[in-house]
């Protein structure tokens, strides 16, 4: 089993999912968010930052590409790679430095740079085919050993919160 499919009926469920993720991330981790515009990636990051008890207002880094939140040992770096023109630009965003300093990275459209981000937890957001405006299907998977060794604990935390999540 290496992926979980979670159905979020509404924003409330997305907030619950973000709390689950906030509960499992550790300093230096990177969480990639993929899915179409409007699928809920930025909304998810807002909720995750709030669940990490960082009081900053989260806004989409669509144009600036990167925002930093929090202070001290509890920080987040939030990037959006949608407008990244060359993979080489990635280094200029300072994600590696922030992660080395202990920030948790949330990277929208992180799939655009292949495996340059290293080991990542991946959340893929899709509109649900039920036709509801607020329903989302979120697939949680990962890449790399950093997550593989934690996956059993992480997936059981998710299954504990979302009893109808489907493990694949
Ligand atoms: P993205 O960053 O993927 O482009 P945003 O988070 O900016 O998407 O926008 C998602 C929009 O969908 C927001 O207006 C949000 O309020 C709305 N929305 C409705 N239901 C949900 C849900 N279940 N999860 C996330 N966003 C939702
Ligand atoms: Mg966004």
C-alpha cells in the first residue's frame, strides 16, 4: 500500500486533512500539492499553516513564487511553481536553505520540477465527479525513503481520521 484516496466533501474535510498533515510533518519535510487551478491547493496550505499554530495570513505565492511564514522552530516556506520558467530558477527560491533551517515546505505545482525536490509527500487534488462544488478527491502518496519509513504511521493517522479513505 503506497497511496491513500481521501474524499473531502467540503472545506471542513479539507481542513481536517490539513490538520492530519500538520500532525505528521517534521522540520525539513517537503509536501507537494498538485491538481488543477482552483482544486484547493492554496486553501489546503492555509489550513495546514493554521493547524501548525502559525498565526500568519497565508496568501497565494502565484507571482512572488515563495512566501515564508512563522518564526523560530516552527516555520513554513510556501511556493507555487506554476510560473516557474526554468527548472534552474528553483534554486533561487531558497527552498533548500529554508528546509535546512527547519522549515516545512509546501510546494504547489511541485510536480513541474520532476524529482528536484527530493523526497516528498504528494497530495493530488481533483474535483470530485459527484458534481458538488465543494467535494474533492485527494490522493496522498510519497516519493523516497524519508517518507517510506514513516508511511505506516502516517497512513494509519489518516485512516484514523478518514475512516472511509481507500488504501491502494
Ligand atoms: P488552487 O491553489 O488549487 O488553485 P485555491 O485553494 O486557490 O486552489 O482555490 C480553491 C477554491 O475552492 C477556493 O475558493 C475554496 O474555497 C474552494 N473550495 C470549495 N470546496 C473546497 C474543498 N473541499 N477543499 C478546498 N477548497 C475548496
Ligand atoms: Mg494555489
